[in-house]
C-alpha cells in the first residue's frame, strides 16, 4: 500500500513509562558528584510539577543535565552515568511499563509504526519484548539525534508524500520538525512547552489511542 500512513513514536516517556530509568540515571550521576545527596535533592526538586515556562527542562532527563551543570559534573562523567543507567533499562533497577492498550492497538493499526529515539540501542529490543511490544514497530531508529534526526527521517524517499503522525513527550525534539512540515502531532506527558501546538494532546498515550486509531483509519487511501 504505497500511501499507507506512518506513525512515528518516541520511546522514553511515550512508549516506555515510569521513573525507573530516570532514577537509575540520577543515582549513577550522583555517584560521580562531589555531594551525592545534594545532587539527588536537586533532581528531586526538578522533577516536581511546575508552571510552564520557556526555561523549564525539556523532560526528566534534562532535569538531571541541569542538576549536573549546577553540581559541576563533567560532561564525560554524566555520559558514563547515562550509559551505565541504560544497561539497567527494563530491569528491576530501572523498571518501565507500556501504556495500557498500546500493544493491541499497534497490532491492529492501519498504519506503519516506527520507533525513533535519541537513546542508544542498549536494551531497547529486550525492553520492548518484555512490554509486549516486540513486534509493534516495523523499524526502530536509535541514537536518532532528534530534532535534526527527525528531519532526516522525514526526508527519506519512502516517507516523503505519506501522511505522518509524530507521537512524543517533547515538543521540540519529537514533534516540532513534523509540525513544521504540516504533519500531524500528538503530545503526551506532563512536560509542557509554551510553544507547543500539537494536533492532539493528552496526559498519557493511552488517552490518545482512540484518536490515533481514528487518524490511521481516516488516512488510508
């Protein structure tokens, strides 16, 4: 089906839910900080809900980056902490869960689903399998380098000309490049962006599944 619609899903905070990976990252970064307890207190404060402002962190991972800058943690140390935490992804030390209903909906969607994440490939496949999403995505792109990486994907010959819905929790990284090209977008999660103008918005991906199903059905030509 040459005009089959395409749905681009983000991973962390969209398909994989829960604070487990973020807290594992925070613990690993704290171990490299001069004052671990103070570092973790900064992270805890940053993860609390706040009013939307242009200066707020992009997401929970960005909270840790901000805390690391404030603590004087070197970028290489923070990178090592992140990679160490990803080796725990989907385990009891960094647990995640899938949005309720996603596996069943993804299997029945009249669209091609791809997963595009800035995270490395470490334990992505294993975690998807454990979440019941092992066969949900026709393609998985890791180390994507969004937002520029999303632009590159949208420029690919087999994507050009198709209806696209981008789904994610960070407007600037996951959705804005698609929005700029006239594609539809779905924003989920608690991290607001005052510049965000998505087609759909909800607290969780589960809440959006009926709209995503309707979008896919209406997009088939």
